[in-house]
């Protein structure tokens, strides 16, 4: 009997209509399966089963998706993740609800990696109106910290504070616009690092596919970020070799979080490489993939086959 593979990937970047068709054709050629286009984000849960229209997603063998679920809009709940979760008792899902929840929350990602003994940068979760805790973290982190959005991206919104006045004033300014005064803030130690050695690694399953470096684009000279998304397609990024210690950390980090397709940003400090960001939608840049001789369609098929 043919396997049933659910498939959800919208056009973006390298994923043109033609390339998406190529992925599905490759699946059909290498796996005895029917490929069913179905977007779980259009679904609902009936008792313990997930449905999209009349299609019961729990009748699938594998469900593959690689798209956006807008984590900044989740707050305390997310309908899409409940649909995925309802599937997972019967279906191998790429990527799971829990791994998606973790990777899109930088605090949960950092904590997961820290508990796994991986070299993640120092961080703290502090209630925004707890001035004493903010001051304490600031002093413990040698009076040089970053305020980072938990659900952000592209390096946007990260503020560096090198004095307690700047830290507290920044938080006060943020709270003046907030509906709730009990926001939790992600505060990170600023680790002195060599920006020329910043590196991002893309991992599929347990395999580090390739790595790239990005140029300084924004006005700050202490972080890699792209406020205007000038390099959204990665045209300015350069494919680079993966240092052995970075490869080992990236593969172990993917295993800890559990997301099948993921990326990790590393900085080079006096203590070696540290993970400073986890990316649920890593940069799959066409020229980097070509230079690294990576066939993404084949890697996706390999992921699906590994779940069967």
C-alpha cells in the first residue's frame, strides 16, 4: 500500500513553484507514496484528530511542512501548534509542535541548550518591572548586557546597555507602551567576540549541511543584523567551511531542540564558540547551497524517508 505524505511548503526564496514540484516529484520517485498538498494552518481538531476540510491528517504516514506560524502573534496560545500536536500521536511530523514552540522562543531555546550542556551565551529571564532583578543581572554580567526580543528575528530590536541607567531607562520606555506591566524580558550577557568569525550553520536532521557568514549591514558595529532585510535572499552572504567544534555543537543543538530543519548562529569569544541564536527558518541561500553541493530536494526526501 502506498504511503501517504502530507506536504506544505509555500513559495519563498529557493522554493519556487517549479522547485516545490521537483521536491514532490522526487518524493514520488524514491518513495512509494501519494503526496497530498494540505496546509495544517487551515485545519481544526475534532476530539483527538486533526482535519483540513474532509481530510483527516491523522491518516497520513508523514507530514512535512517548512513555513511560518508568526511566533510574535502567539502570546500564550497557538491554534496551529494544537493542530500539529493532534496529528503527532499517529503521524511522524516534520517539524513537531514542541520543537517549533521552543525554537521560536529565544528564552526556551537558550534554556534547552543550556540544560543539554551546550555552549550557549549567558542569559536571564527577568520581569520588566523588577528593577532589583535587572540591576542584579546587570552586575553579574559585568555591566554589559543585551535586551533581546524573545520572538524577534534579523537581529532587529536588540539593545546594548553598558550602564544601569541605560538599561532601566530602556525598559521604562518600553513599558510606557505596553498594555501589561509584567512582561518578562530576555537579558543576555554581551560576550566580546570577533565579528569576522560569526557563523551560521544550517542543520537537516542530524546533518550539518553548510554554513555561511554575513557582512555588517546595520549601523551597529557590535552585532550582525539586517534591519532593512537588504540581504533577505543571502546574496551578500558567503558560504564557509564549518569548524569541527561548531559542527558538533550544531548537530547536538538540533538534537536537543528536536526541530528537523533549524539553524544556529555562533560567535567566537575568548572561551571559544558560543550559540547566540536559534533559527527555525534558517537561510537556505541558493549560491551557498550550490557551492556546498547540497541538493535540498534530496535532503527533504531523506528526512521523510527517515521518518517512515
